[in-house]
C-alpha cells in the first residue's frame, strides 16, 4: 500500500480493514483484557472450574424425548386414549389423542440408561452421559424457543451463551476465535443465536460456513474474508507493523483510543488465522480409523461427522465454545427435527445422520484425554408432545416445551445418571425441573463462572445470561 500526503488515519484504517475482512473479524480478539484490567464484573465472577471448553450439539427443530431417551410404559398402554389431565393452554398446532412411540426401548451400558432402538451406536457411550429428563420453560414456537435456549430470553435481543463464555473467560488460543459456530442455520433467530447483542462485538460467535437453511455442507464451510488475494503475507505484515507504529506514536503523545487498539488486535488475529485456521480444518491429517469412527465414509453420516470432527480439532486447539448444528433437509421436506407429520420416517433419518458421529466424538475425546475438561451438551429447543398432531396423513407430534430431554457428558458432570423426571406420559417436568436459566447457570458454573456475578452494564443496569433466575444443578456435578 502506498501512503501519500492525502492519506489520513481514517482512510488508512478503511483500506487496511478491507484487506483483513473488515468488521466481520472484530469479534475475534486476544485474551480477555477485562480480566487483566481488573474488571470486577469478570474477575469477580471466577470460581474453580471443571471444564475448559464447551461443545454444544444443537438439534434444530425439536427432537422427541419420548421416542429417543424417555420411555413411558403408560403411554404405550393408553395409546389412542385422551390425555387424562389438562394440557398446555398455549399450543402450536391442534393436538389429538395419546400416541405411543413406534420404537422399543432397552437399557444401555452398565448404568442402564434407556435408549430407543433408533440408536445403534450411542449405547456404546451411555455410561459417559448425564441424562436430564426435566428440561422445561422454552417458548412453544421455534423462534422464541431457539432464542431462549441460546440467549436466555425469548423476546429481547440478548448476548448468546457462547458470547457470555467468551466475555467471561477470554481466549485460550491467540490464533483462533474464542467462540465458533459450525454450519449455523439462518432460521429462528439466525445470527442472533450466536450474536453478542450489547456485549462488545468481539464476543460474537464466528461462523464457519455462511448461515443458511438447511445448514451448509460441512465440506464447503469456510471462514469468510480470511484471505487477501491482493497482498502476500509479507506485505500484510508490513501493513500491520506500520499501523502499529502509527498507533504507538499516538499513545506516546498521551492518546490511547481503546477501540482502535482493539481493532488492531483483531487485524493481527486475522493475520495469524491465515495459517492457524486452515491447519485446524485440514482433516486430511486424520487417520483412516478416525475418519471411519466419525462416519466420514458413509454419505448418510459424512456431513455431520465432519462437523463433529472439526469440533474435536478446534477443542484440542482450545477454542472455548464450539456449536455444531444439525438441521439437514430431509429427502421429503425441510423440517429438520420438526416432525409434525411423518415422525417415524423423519426421526429415523435424523438419528441415522448423527448417531455414529456423536458416538465417535465422545469416544475420540475420551481417548485423547479431552473429555474430562470438555463439556458436551446435546439437545434442541424443545421436545415433542405425547399426543398426535391432528390433520396430518402420517402421524407426527407438536412442539413441546413443558418437559423434554437434553444430555451432557464430560466436563465435570456425573456420568451414567438420569436427572429429573417427566410425568407418566412425558408431558410435564415434575421432578427436579431444569429450566433454561438453570442450564445456563450450570454451564457457567462448570466453566468456572458464577452466573450471578458475571454481569455487563448496559442502559443503566447490570445484565447477566440468567437475568434474575437460574440455579446450578449441583446434583449432577461430579
């Protein structure tokens, strides 16, 4: 870049900004300066940690708990009868009579955790899992439920849980983003599900793959604006050195614009990512056995398997929060896990796509010594009703936020246990209710952050991920 007398600081910044991908990369910064600066809203929230990072396996659409992990013998017995108590006042669609699960259940592992016969591989890792059967209190619609799950609020724009983790812990790798989302979908909240809202933009999730619907093919996923085709690395390095010198001159004169300093740090990280990111994404380094473990040799499992393998590679490079989304289009519709109709065909396809990859991920993390300090979370925005949805040619189930199942593994939670309970039909969470605020409080606790003290001042008040709610589920802590 040539600099003449007409080049002022603003023009210089604009020209260099374009060379490094611009504002899209401002979310990727160095280690948490808030802790170093003694920000009490961050430093005061630190507590002993069990986990260093999170892998969130997001099942977009709402998998059916009563067909996957939460067997209900009474539902089998009363198939075709009316629900014997009052159901939800707010529903998404018309609901009919009780409908039994099309699949049988069996106990798995030494712990005896029940799984439906849909799962052919996951029983291998049943003893690593902490089943939570009493998740509740999301919205009945996808948009509100996704926002509640990701941000803690179903209507107001709030920072995502990954952004709060990034804000509270900072980076553990100078060359990669702190919060990464692999193949995110664009529906039901879209970028707001991994955005930073009123937190500084540097804490937003960085997408690997452009958000789309259904989510983009993992083999095509790339970081946007990472490379500069017009300048080689030597020229880019000289640009950064010059810009840093100009900034240092201003600091020497007593001027220390923190926003400019942060922008410079984002440029420098983007420069370092040009080498670090391609290396992290190069799965050609993986053995044939590892590729088979994740199902990369099978067209049904290859896409999600690649996402899970990338998650492991980023986890071992100390990315703090990694989200992996499953929202593949089915051959006969575009409903992800959202089986209002054709429940049997839809869930069979979806489980086949994720079963082997998720099993492989847990096995691989454990073999590499990463599972102990990596918290893996699986779940969707809600479950599905024990009643059939009226008006469809093939049986299906409606949205159900009153009680459903998520599971965790590794990262300081007990293994091989079942926590919480729904009623005899899988309708209401009736024991150890586990709200989304409780989920967030527990997640932060495992990462070494007190959810009540991790705050950010905005519009005159202190905000937190759990608002004024949330309790740590201490019974599931190892």
